[in-house]
């Protein structure tokens, strides 16, 4: 989302981004070229005034509303418009407001009146066309976000060595990483519960979790669970925001990366993992199906809360680590480089955002 807008801003466009949140990006790291309006739970009438004033003050070339909700009608209610109005659909947001007839009617009007709609996959396109059949197909464009393959695939051994020393990880210690936002939807506790089972066979294994955008109550539950399971020496928690380079080094440090959310509309995290040699273990979600085959790209955890099953998968990987790393990373790296590489898709993004449908 932010990368899209940053690209447009660097190409000379004034971008107004309207979204529920900044993707967990702190204010000091949010690109200065983009103005940002955060949607809230206030009434539609209040948001109508706020968003209209925001657009009038900034006078953008492009208004990008990221996250489908009834708010999508507001930027559309200007005629004539001096800006292009684009909506990107995250995934699960298709369903959130669609259950109530009035919400769906309001959203339908916003979708009809906007200029373009970006959607992530054919699966979400089918859901969109089922819920909003009046939206013309030519207005929709399907493409994934892509990742910066050249940056993500680059290993820097000296930085990895320093990171191992800082985190107290030995050269031969096996490493598992779980780096999504520390919130319940990302299901970190299933991995935490698997740790003592894995460590019965691999006592020196280390399990790294990152904070990112977090829920304090969920984090407190995590800390209590670690104490109850007596796994402090195997559990590593990085309690600060990490920049892109630090996260890249962590992914390269890991032998296995666990990504087992209960739902996920956007497979960007999966693509980041597939750009490294780390082995992905992920939830079996419909949004991942077009990009990931069990046993060919890594492994699915069939039951998201089954920590016994997760422990067995990781122990299997640890039993022949180099074989599995080479087997999966060869195919994964090739796929990301050719099909999900941001540098190859950026021209297409620019064309989509700046030309008529």
C-alpha cells in the first residue's frame, strides 16, 4: 500500500492515502511524500466532512482509499472530480460491511463511482463480483503487491553474524522465526506451545518473535505462556520496531519461518519468506493457494491451533535441514524473481493508477 503510493509520489503525483491504519509503520518512518488520513469508527457524516476537508486542503492528483468499507462512497461524491479515485481491496475487508444491506448499497455506489479497483487475486475477484455484481469487470485489475526481490534476497554475512551474537544464537543452533504483528489474528501462541515439544529433541533451537504492531494484552499472554512452559532460554522476543534491512537479516538467519494467521487477505509475507532460503510453514488459507503447493514450496499447517502437528512439521524439517532448505528455496526464489518481483511490476502499477480504464 505505502510502496504503491510512494512510487506514485516519486513519479510526480500528489497522493492522498485514506486507510484504517499505516500498516504498523511508525510516523517517523512513514514517507513524507504521502499525506495520510486515518479512518476511524466515527459516524459517516463526521467522516464525510473530515475527508472532504482533507481532500480540499491537499488538492491531490490521486485519492487512494485502501480498505473497502462504506467510507468508500465519500471521495466519490464529488462532481466534477479534479482527482482520480482508486480503491484497493485488502481481502477480508470485502466481507466486513457487506452483511448489512444498507452498507452494501453504500459500498456499491462507491465502487460504481470510483475510477479503478485493485484486487489481489481471482479468489477475491469472485467474492467481489458475487457481492457487488453491478461493478464492471473492466474497472477491476488483479495483481499482487509483489516484493523487492533484489533487496530481500541479498544476504550480508557480517550483519547476520552480528545479529547472531546480539541475540545469543550459536552458529549451529536451529532457528525458527515468527515475525508478523504480535496480535491474536496472527496466532503466535500455537508456535509458542510447540516449542517445548520441539526442544525435547533439539534443545538448542531458538524461536524468535517480533513485536511490530502489537496488542499489549496479547503480548502479556505470550509472556505468561512462556513462563508457564519454562522455555525462556529458547524464546527470543525483539521488543521494538525493526526496519526493512533488520527484518531481511532475520529472515536470512532463520531456518524455518512460521506464518500461521487465522486469516490473511494479502500474501506479501509469504512472498517475503519465499525470497529467502528459509522454509515456509504456513496456514492452509484460500488466499495462499494460488501461490503455494504443500510439499513443493514448504508445508501447510492443516489445523491452525494444532501445536502438536506444528511441532512434528518443524522436527521433520530439522532432521534434514539442508535438504529441505535447498529443495524449497530453489523453486521459491525462482517464482518470486519471475512473478512477484516489484521491480518488474512497477511499470504496470503506474499504468493502472494513472490511465483511464
